[in-house]
C-alpha cells in the first residue's frame, strides 16, 4: 500500500526478505530516505524480481539436469513421471505468484490511472518491468521444457514397451516350431515310426535345439534382437 510519503508492505509469514532493504534504509544507501515512497517501492519490486530470477534459474537448472537424465539410457529407466510433475507444480506456484505482480506493475506504469508515480521514478519502474518481462519469458521457456520432458518420458516408455514386445515376439517365434513338433509327436496314433525308433528321443531334442539355434542366429543377423 503506497501513499505520498508512506509505503506499507504485508507478508504472510516472517522472512528475511527485506533485511537488505532495511539495511539500505538505515545507512541511507541510494539516498532512499530523501526520495519519494515510489522509489522505495521500485527498490522492493526489484528485490522481488531478483528473488524470482534466482528461483527460476534453479528451476531451469533442475529441468536441464532432468532432461540429461531422461536422454541417458542408463538413468532414464529409473525416472518416473512424478519427477516431472514436481517441476510442473513448482512452475505453477511461481506463475501464480508472478501474474498478479504483472497486473500491478502494468497499472503503475499507466500514466492515466496512476497519480502516485512521479516522473523521476518512472525509469526505475521501467527497469522493474524489464526484469518482469525477462521472468515471464523464462517461465514460458520452462513451460515448453516441461512439455518437452513429458514427450521424452512418453517416448522412453514407448521404447521400453517396444523392447519388451520384441523380446516376447522372439521367444514366441522360437517356441512356435517346437510346439508344432511336440504337437505332432504327442498325437495318439497307433503307428508312428519315430516313437519306436531307438534314437527318436535324442533326434527330437537335437532337431529342436537346431531349430532354436537357427532362428536365434537369423534374428541376430537381421538385428531384430
């Protein structure tokens, strides 16, 4: 809340956020005491913007690290969608905090609706607005990065499922001819020459192992497995 010669600030809980500004007031840094209240407001808003920039930089670094992990075959399988969702929740909290500030700064910079902002202080608020636009642009980049991470995660899931299906297909293909042979020799016909042959059992095993080896090396040669 700002007036001609006063400025009131409200915070939900006690914090050291204003400690540097209080120190500047005590030591009269930037000659804050000799200026109007709108200049002090610009100093506080710049401090707020600096805090947002620091927080968003950490968010960006975390997203970049997560992207590297998702693109690494060794680490991607250990990550779940909850890792991305946590960053998305943090993004929404920051966005929720910054949007009201955007509206208030826009009102302050509007010369018609605002009679508390002195002409000499306008460049300081323009600087605040520049920082705000940087924060908003960076947030847009974070939003796009989160969407890209979701796409990478889903792509990794598809890749894992394709790998599993490929392995199951190879196993099924190997067992199809074995099942066929076992089905033929398991039929209850009275006359089956192989059943009475002395080496029939050894022959059956040998034939099955040869079929398994042939199919396996065929898949290897075609790079299907």
